[in-house]
């Protein structure tokens, strides 16, 4: 979970909308604390007037090998 927090709190992380129709979701690509690329899908949740980000999926980004 700390890796996801590192990615989502980094101002260099790129966030775009996700086309999922069931709820509002976003896709993010960034780097964890060690500099490794991470892809995260998350949704905002509102709890007691505060926004919480709930991760749906997260994985490392691997260099494509041919």
C-alpha cells in the first residue's frame, strides 16, 4: 500500500480517466519510492466529507522485450 501512496502523492504522476462505466475510476502511471514504474487504477470514495482513494488494481510497469 505504501507504494501506491508514493505513486499517487508524486506530482510527476500522470492521471487520466478510466472508461469503466460502473463508477468513476482513474488510471495513474508513476514511480514508487525506489523509482520503479507502477500502474494504478483507483476510484475516489467520499467518507465523512473527506475524499479517500481506493485502489482497484496496481502492477509494476515492465519494459517490453522483443
